[in-house]
């Protein structure tokens, strides 16, 4: 099967290619930008290094998508923050081989 795919690619056909298996585990952290600052900082300081090590030992690349960084002021002025967050979530779902979303919330 792989030989047939390789032969088709070398002859210029890029149709019906098998999906690539990603080695990325990218997790989106969701909450408002001002809430859960202490929790997000704890995650970045304590959990992320352990998760990176865990993933590296298994040949995976662990990444965090935290929208606290990367949303420019003009995007918030244009009310595009939700659109940007949804796009980032979809990208995490598309490329992540494993879990891709963490939602922080308050229990009453």
C-alpha cells in the first residue's frame, strides 16, 4: 500500500493521500483573560514542564495554546477575540494527537 502511495506521489498525484499522524499534543486553556491568573501561572510553572517531559519521553511535542499571549489590542477593539479563540481551538483539535482543551471554571 505504501509503495502505491509513494509511486502516485512521485508521478505527481497528490490526491487521496493518507492522513499524517501528528506527534503534537496541543492543549487550549480556556477562561477569560483576567480570570484564573494564579491557576494559569501554576499550570505554566508546574504542570507544563512535567507534561512536556512526559510527552518527550513518548516522542511527542507538548504545546500550550494560552490566549493571554498573542491577542493584540486591536483584535479586542474589533471584537475578534472570540473568533480568534475558536480558530485556535479548531487548530488544536486538528493537529493534536491527544487531549486538546482545558476549561477552567468556578464551582459554587
